[in-house]
């Protein structure tokens, strides 16, 4: 009975810690990005590239570079990165050269991507309970980022830059959740056995290539071990493109197209006084669906993948036609479509990560951590492509006089 209670307590700590970490790691980049006001000197596509491309590059490279780095050191390094990024944004007002703010945005994107790589990789230890907490936390974070500009500018009658003050609470939350709440990672017997077997095989291979010079032998041993590990990981990763990376990319292409996507051109703005209010309503409808899916996808039986995949293009087509022909569709129908799209994105996200954990479970522990970290590249890659498509669609509709009132007004 005591063992069962301890197990339940450990699982609850994992869910809570991952929830707090996922929440902070989602809200922090949004706060830094929105407070930088890069949309003033640059066009929206350029801002998207500045914001998202560093995350893509980080997720491509970092999983393979973290091998051998102590897991317990990473949150502290990320906390320092987040603090420095927020500080640079805070001391760089929007009326000066944007170079410092660009660097801060790039650093924030890289920190968020590194956080994803690190904690999703650690799911090798924390399993489905960690994934449930991560889904809830990132879903809540997405909902907060959708309404935060409205809360700061309309409700508080302030500026978006005031959101930077929240970073001084979010960074300690992220670091504290890892060190104080998340239980110490304890590999199971199977994982330890696989790691020892892999290490022993590499040692045997290296012994056959040793020379009379011990320093040269050690150098050759290290180089060959890292090369063999990298080659093995890349081979396995190539098999995960279709079941894991591609679904993530496709889901977030749809997400980028819809929100913020071409939301300015959507013909449903007559009942809102400001664009910030309207955008918060659109974002809330989408993110509530995403949150519901992320928090429940592993607890209930998900619909068939083909139905989920069909929901996104159908929703995008409906919203695009509604905007292009300025149809008087009831707002409730549009909100329902946005909710359905969010539900599809969240369901795909959680089911894909659940599949990834199962597919990579047979790999040696260190390799599984690398693979779990690398799979996430599909998310920023999809957001970048979807965001650019959404911006182009919005420009096309607004340029030809289609779309709603927000194409040419903010109030």
C-alpha cells in the first residue's frame, strides 16, 4: 500500500512539474516576441522568419549535441538564457535600433526550442505522465498567449511590453519545477541494460582499433563512438519522418495558416470594438480546442487519424471561402470551426508524441532521448511554413478588397 501511494505521489509530481514547465516554456517566448515590436520596422513574413527559423535550426542540431550533457544542468542554463533574453528586450525600447531586440527574439526562440528538446527527451524517464503534464501546460500556455495582448492593452489599458514583468516569475517557475517538483530521473532496468550493452559493444569495437599511443587511442575511441552513435540515431530518425515528424509538420502548417494566419481577413469583425479584442476571441476559440485535446487525448480514445487530418483542411477551406466572399456566416459557426481546428491540432500533437514514445522505446536510453528531442522539429517547421502561407493568403484577400474590416482598421 505504501509503495502504491509513493507511486501515485511520484506520478502527480511528474504531471505537475511538466505542466508548469510546459506552461512557462510556451508563454516566455511569446512575451519576448510581442514586446520586441519587430512588426514595426519589418514585414510580417520577415518577423516570422526571425522568430521561428532559429527554433527550427536549434531542434535540428541540438538533440545530437546534448549527448553527454548532464540533464540536471540544462534547466539552469535555460533559465540564464531566458533571463538574458527578457533583460535585453526590457532595456531596448522600440524607438531605437532593432538589432538588440532581434538578438533577444532569436535567443528566446532558441531557448524555447532547447527547452522542448530537453524536456521532451526526458520523457524516456517520465513516460505518459510527463506527456500528460506537458500537454496540459503547453495548452494552457497557448491559451494565455492568445489573450495576453488583449488583457494588457485593453483590460489594463497598458502596453504589450508590460508582459515582460511576468518573465521574472515564469523563469523561476520553470527552473523551480524541474529541481524542486520533478522527481529525480531513474532509468528502468531495461533501459540501463540496453545502455550498458550498447556501451560495451562500442568499447569492444574500439579495442580492436587501439594503437600503441594511449592518447591517440583515446581520441580515436571518442571520435568513433560519437560517429557511430550519430549515424545510428540518424538512421533511426529517418524512419520516424513519416509516422512522427510529418504529422507534426502538417498539423502546425494548419495551425499557422489559421491562427494568427489570415485572421485579419476573416469576415467576422462587426461585433468587436478593437482588433485586439477580435484577435483574442479568434485565438481563444482555437486554443480552447487545442487545450481540450492536449489535456484529454491520452485519457480518451481519439478518433481515427484520417478524420482528424480531414478536419484541418476542411476548416481552412471553410474559413477561406467565408472570408473571400465576405459571407454573413453566424459567428458561432466560425467559432465552432476554429474550435474544431484547434481540437485537430491538439489531438495530432498528443497522439504523435505518444506514437513517438512507443516507436523509440526499443532504442538504448541515450539514443531514445536524442530521437525524442529531434522529432519536435516538425512543429516549428510547420509553423514557419503555415505562418508564411497565412500571411500570403491574408495579403491576397485584403489586397483584392476581400475579407473583413480589420484589413484596413484596428478599431
